[in-house]
């Protein structure tokens, strides 16, 4: 297996490092294309793979090309890339907002996979959904799934349109989680804790709650009720959340993120 990654920022290197960690590709078979000289020099020092600064005929010898540039930089990349693609190669895009049909048209190439990862992929704990062009066969879908699974979990979507919802839900999801934790920590500080103590209380509570959720056979509603005794402190908080529309606001925010993804795709 030979892989090229165009754009070696955080997400591109999250994929690269996972492939190396799980022996899915050898470093000498990993072509890293990074136009930023400073970033390229760092990758050279780290011996992260075969580091180059231009798209060239070397692309023609890989099995998979991963597009990990900023969407606004893609037009210049596509003009160069389409000169070197050959039949049978797979192109996997992890760029936000660019649909498969647009990728096919700009590259004049059919075998396109579009994926939406999230930042926990940096730790090998990402959640990535992906969809494929109709021309992509089952064996290539399985290949993509195995590769993406090295960064966390992968789920295949038959309908590409659902990737916009994935963007709003799990793609942007880490920011919602951090936002919630930040506000809980801020509440702790307002009640008299110093920031480090408040952060400890909140982060460990979140960590323990996650593992309880994962190991329990109870539904989320049941887990909530197990904490919220009648007339107690948790019930008071949940009542205030309901009155202030916290849950409704959260859901509307997720819908707004999805709708923005749809707009960007146009």
C-alpha cells in the first residue's frame, strides 16, 4: 500500500501517524506533500515520511491520495493533481464542504471518497463518517473503512447528503463538548473555586460519566433520573435548563452547523 497525503496539517498528519502506528503503510511508502516550507522542514526532521513540496508524477505511483488542504486552497491543488492521477487510484477527501460531484468534475476522475473526521482523530479516537461515489467498488469501500478505523471509528453512509448532518453533529461536536465544560468550570469559579480545582471537578465528572454511560444498560433518560431525585438539587438544575431552553438551543445550534455545511457545499 502506497499513500499520498496532500496537506500535512493536524488532520492530515493524524491520518498519517495512525497509518504508521498500525503498520498500514511504511514510511518510505508515505508521500507527504506540504507546500509550507516551515512545516515541511519539521516533517523532514521528524522523518514522518517522504516529504515533498510539490504535486508531481510521484502521485501516479500511489494507491490512495488523501486531500487534506483547506477548501479554499483546493482549486489550485485540483489543477495540479488531475494531471497525475491514473486509473484505479482512490481519492479520499477530508476537506469540509466540497461534495463528491464537484470533486469528480474538478479532477475529471470518478473514484472519489468523501469523509468527515473530527479532531479526536489526533489521538486515534476520532469519529469519521464517509460516503463514496457510485463508481467506487465494495473492496475499495472496505479498504477506506479499514484505513479510517485506524484514527478511531468509521461509519459508511450510503447517502452523501447525510455528511452535512455529520459535520454539524460529530464534526463540530468536540467544540460543543468543550463549550459545555468551559461553562461548567466558569460556574464553579463563580461559586468560589479556583480555576484548577473547578476544572478537576468538572473534567473528572465528565470522564466518569462517559464511562458510566458506556458500561450501563440504562438509557440516557434513566441515567439522568438516577441522579435527579425528586425535589433535589439536580432536579432544580434540570428545571432551570428547561426553562432557559438549553436543550432546545443546543439542538438548534447543531442544525445551524448542518445548514452552514450545506451552504458551503454550494
